[in-house]
C-alpha cells in the first residue's frame, strides 16, 4: 500500500480492516448536531424535545 492509497482509502475500508485486525475504531464525527441521531451514541442523550447529554451519575 502506498502513502497515496493510505490517504485516499474510504473510511469504510479502514474500519473493515481495523476491525478485522481486532483494533477498535470509529468514524470521526465532525457534525456535532448529528451525534444524538447516531445509533451508537443515542443512548447517551436524553431526547425530550431536544437532545442533551445524559449525565453519567444518578441520585437515589
């Protein structure tokens, strides 16, 4: 693989190769407004008319 190949390979190609090698990887999200709709991240948001991060703590 040449440096040009490394720079131009699509994200899906990299994720497939990294996961096959046992390396955890995730696509970089640059649109912060899209985070609450991401299936992997949606559970970490509270959706009540707007999305906001769910705190990692709770009180009982």
